[in-house]
C-alpha cells in the first residue's frame, strides 16, 4: 500500500506539471492592411458581352498588382473569378444573350493580398440576333 | 497548501505521524483511510469530492486541448489568408477559440487545485484527527485480493 501511495503522489505531481502547460499567445492586433476597394463600379451590357469599369485612387495604384473581376451569381451567392486586369476596365465576352450578369471587382496588392470586393453590379446582355 | 503537503509527506516518510496504515490508504485514494477507520461520512465526502474534481479536470482538459487545436487551426488560416474577408473571419474565429481555451484553462486549473486541495486536506485529516476506533466495516488489500471485515462493538 505504501508503494501504491507513492505512485499516486507521483501521478499527482505529473498531473500538476501537465496541466501547467499553457497555449501559445494570441497574435496582437490585426496584421493586414488591405488595398482600398475599387469604387464606381459600372457594368454596361452589350451584344453577348459586358463592359465593366471602375475607379481607383491614383495614390494607391503603385501598390496594386492587379484587379480581380468576379461574376456574381446571386441565386447561389456564388463568386467565380473570370479574369484579372491591370487597368480599370474589363470586357467579358462570349456571353449568352438575353440574360442578366452581375460582377464584383477587387484590388490585389503587390504581395498578393486581396482587398474587399465591391458590391455587385448587374447588366442585361442582349442577344446578337 | 504546498507547505501542508510537504509537512505531511515528510511526516509520512519519517513515520512520525499518527494514523498508522490508514494514512497510506487515504494517500492512495482520498477517503479510503477514513472509511477503514469507520468514518464513512467523511470518507464519502473526500472520495466524492475527489472524484468530482478529477472528472471535471479530465473533461476540461480534453475540451481545452480541443479548443487549442481549433485555435491553432484558426491562427494558421488567419496568418495564411490571402483575402481580407477570410482574414477578418478567421481573426474572429481565432479570438473565439482563444477565449474558449482561456476559460477551459481556468476551469482546468481550478479543478486541479480542488483535487490537490481535497487530497491534501484528506491526508491532513487522517494525520491530525484519525481516531483509533474500531471500524464496523472495513476493507483491506491482501496479496491476492481484498478482505472485507465487519465488527460489532458493545
């Protein structure tokens, strides 16, 4: 019984040591500084194509690697990346006519970090015939 | 608490404390020595308290490790985020898991201290207040099993 009691005391000491381990520290502050969000998004529907334009502050252009253009399918709340652009205009072509298309745009800085996406803008695309 | 435990341990090691063999039973399993001495109420209290504290400690420890794993995953996702929306979401998740881990760590520590405290008080109780009364019912370990002994006093 004495030996067993010593084992119990050893187990208690081991328990104290194992429970003393703490988790890692929480990272302090928010580490990311996203690029500004594009503004004045405008979508103009054409014949089986839509032209997407937006504005971006000139002061922030130097730190931008590219703009990302997404098609937004509202009924599924789904985003699909359809292309990238170095300038503030993008043409989405070879579309099926007589349908509405919605888009969102975001800016990506030179490190590859993507800023907030714009609200969606939609346009009706006409058929070629 | 630590001082009291050390005093008891030194006493046990030197064999200068009262209580005899029952102390070793209480040291091994809180309340067992008291029960052997016939103090079933005190023994049940120590044993029940110790079981409750250790059960709480075990559950809190499992949940704590689970929360830490979730926190580590959220932290990794946050640190590797390439979209501000994902970074904000993961930052929130990371904070939630951190708070959860902190709470569980507190519960775990409280349960651990409670378990150690109950154990130490139980041993002190045997050292200081162990009476030499004959137990009406006692259980003792033997080489090949346990011996249950009943006695009548007049």
